[in-house]
C-alpha cells in the first residue's frame, strides 16, 4: 500500500504548519504510516487534473491504491479508522472522539476562518478596522466555551484522539491573532499537541518543503 | 434503546427546517428509528444543565442509553454507522460518502454561515450593503465547484448517502438568499432530497413544533 498526499508547492504561511496537509501528515505520523507527497502549485490546483481529485481545488488529497479522498477531516478519519492509535476501541468513547472531530471543523473553525478571511481578503476594506473586533469576539465566544469544557484536562475526552488532533490543528490557526493566548488552558492544550513526536515530524516535513531553495 | 434529541423550543426560522435538528430527524427517519424530542429554550441552552451535554450551548444533542453526543455531523454519522441505509457497505464508497459529510460542513457550509452571519449579525452595520456582494460571491465560488462535480448526477457519489443528507441540508440554508436557484442542477439536487419521504417526515415534525400554539 502506497499513500500519496498532496500539499502546496509553497504554502501561503511560509511553513508555519497551518496548511491543512500538516493535519494529514500528523495523523499518518501518529499511526506510523509512511507516505509520499506530491506538491501542487496554485495554478495546477485549479486545473482539471487536480479538480478531478479535489472538486474544490484545494489540498490535501489522499491516494491509496484505488481509493482517492479529499477533505482533511475525512482523510484523518479514514487514517484513524484503518490504523490503531487515533480512535479508542470502546464504541461510546469512539463516538465522542468523532464528535470532537466534527466540532473542530464545524463549530470552532468557522469563526476562525472568518477571522482569517477578514484579514486576508478584507484587510484593506474601509470597514476592516471597525469590523475586526466583532469577528474576533465571535472567535472568543467559542474559545470561552471550549476552554470551559477542557478545564484542566490534558485532552478533550480522556486519551489523545483524532478529535484532539483536529481541534489542536484548528486552534493553531487562531494563534497568530493573539486570541489563543488569552485562554491559558487552551494554549497549554495546543502546546501539548505540538510537543507530540508525531506532530514534530509532521511539522518538520512541511517546513522542509516550504524552506527549500527555489528550483530554477 | 430510547433515542432522545434536543431541538429549539421555537426555531429562529419559524419552521423552515433550517435548524440543525432537522438533519438529525432526517437521518433517524431514513433508518427508521423512532425518537423523542426534548425542547430547549434559548435561555436554557446557555445554562449549566444543557452545557453539560452540549459545550457550545446549541442544539441538537443526542442521547441513547449511556451515550450522549452533540454536533450534528457526528450525530448523523453515529446514526449512519449503527443502522443500515445511510452509508454504503463497500469500504471505498463508504470513505467517499464520509468525505462528502466533511465537505458539507467544513468546505461548503462556512461561507454560507458567513452569509447568514452577515445578514443576521451585521445587517445593520454601515458596511453591510457594500460587503454583502463579496460574501455572496464567496458562496457562489463554492457552489460553482460543487455544481461542476455533481453534473447531472442524482446524488454526489452513486446512491443517496449521509453525505447527500448533510450537503442538501447545508444547501437549504443558502436558498433564502436566491443563490441556490442560480445553479439549476444544485436546486434540483436539493429538491430530490426534500422529496424523500424521510425528509418530509422530518420536516413535518419540526414544523409541528414550530407552529404549535403558545402554551400560556
């Protein structure tokens, strides 16, 4: 079985690990599966060959023998289902871990995406200065609720799971705004994620791609 | 096994079926599982008893014997995993159906949520008129890509699955803006979803809650 994922030829974040291939790399490292990476340029991402694999013209994608997947959450879930280490065996605990995967992408990430969009796509608009605090406060509302639930736990529901992998990855995207550090238990939670050897290997692998000299 | 879900005591949409309990009701109807509903007021949703079940103070939640879940996507997935009818048996086809579940909530829904937020929370702001077209165009970008992938298929990947259930539900939220009807194949796809007997039963059940006379 050969696993091939796609990643940005050059990530817009310059190697901060915020591009979504890092989530998939991390999952593969947690379960000890080797993988290959096919780098895709921004131009190629919008061309028919890539759109046939990823209808929304994004990265990452995942190919394994005759299976092709897109959408990070689904790829991480597939990896977690096929290999031990990311989902608990007990049925109820497993269902709750999957709940956190969906909560990460459907409840916590949307306001964070709005904050990123407000900066990147609307940062030069006349309303940017007045609107940004509103958007940031919507992120804070979610963070407060998440911080209350996490309390002083190490992970969201017992042992580390794919739910934590997704949630830590989503929270990493809010760190550049400074909002993560307003919630010390969430900042510590993210730091615990980053300290995992599998995360380090995933981070280093994407950093190597994004800091390699230009091919000329 | 008794299944109990929560729903709004009165949905903000007045019974249009856009509140997320409709997605869970629909899934339960597809697999033929009876369920009970506990209605929750806006005030009660933010109180400790409900926050213990749903850390983000929302609906729906799902209780089944000693299992408690929140987050619509995870609840629909749990129902699909436990009962036949919403996920195909073939492993690869199943993984692709799950991909569409995640694509619905993490790729297609976020710009739609932004559009809803722009109207509800920022409709009275000085930037609303100038900004709205930008937000609507971001929704259209995703819809174009989804329409291209769907083509003239009935469903996203062969037979109807939980991926279609989630995607149709997400697209229903964009219909009030008029944008759905700009994409005839997506509008027809949503209509196919709405025509399913299970959807009708789910819709009617939530409508009955939201049109009952006030208890005084």
